[in-house]
């Protein structure tokens, strides 16, 4: 019985080296991914600033168009400039949307990488507790084996072993 426990303990202990240690679990996310996220954020911020500038220019043109119409002047050129600015703003809106999608995807990936690192850290902690239990179990098995060896030696010295077999002849001898 103790041999079976010892075999199970040793086989479980043999599996432990294949697992990651707790030092690997807390690794930071990929620096290239963080740099890409920062670059996307800078580009998005620049696009937002440019969009605000274009919208301000368009608003000025709208006011100029109203003033020119009120004075009875020609607004054809101003309307064309306003339409060009509107087209630029619409083009930037699409680009800004794509960039925001990329940024949110990248943020999600970085967040999931952090979640994975946290799970690996908790798993490493559990593996450490299991290893400590296995070491305790191994020590207990060694103690039991030593006790059984002493009992076997004492039985042989006292002859108890032979008396048991004469009293119970059906018992199998394990010499």
C-alpha cells in the first residue's frame, strides 16, 4: 500500500517541473504592442485636433456665406470651400472610426494578456501549495516505510512472523 502511494507521489512530483514557475507568470505585455497602442493613440489625438480645426474653419465659412448672402454677394466659391472641408471632415471621420476600432482591439488584446498573466500567477501559487503538500506527503510516506521496516525486523527477531502463519495457515507468506 505504501509503495502505491509512493509511486503516485513520485509521478505527480515528476509532472511539476513541466509547469511554469511563478517568475514567468507576471511577465509584462509585449512592448511592441504597447508602443503600437501609444502610436495609435497619438495618431487618433492628432486626427481629432485636425478635425476640430477643420470644423472651426467650416463654421467660419458658413458665417461668411451667411454674411455674403445678406449683402447679396456671390457665395459659389465659399460654398465650394465649405463642401471641400465637409468632405475632408467626413473622410477623417471614417479614418478616425477605423483607428478607434484598431485601438480598442489592441486594448482588448493587452487586457486579455494581463488577465492571462494573472491567471498564470494564481495557477503558479496553487502549484506551489500542491508541491508543499506533496513534499509533506512524501515525508509521511518515508516515515511509514521506516516504521514498517522496523516492524518487519522486530517480527523476524521475535519469531512473531512464524507464529502468525502457524495460527493462520491460509495467510500468504510474504518473505
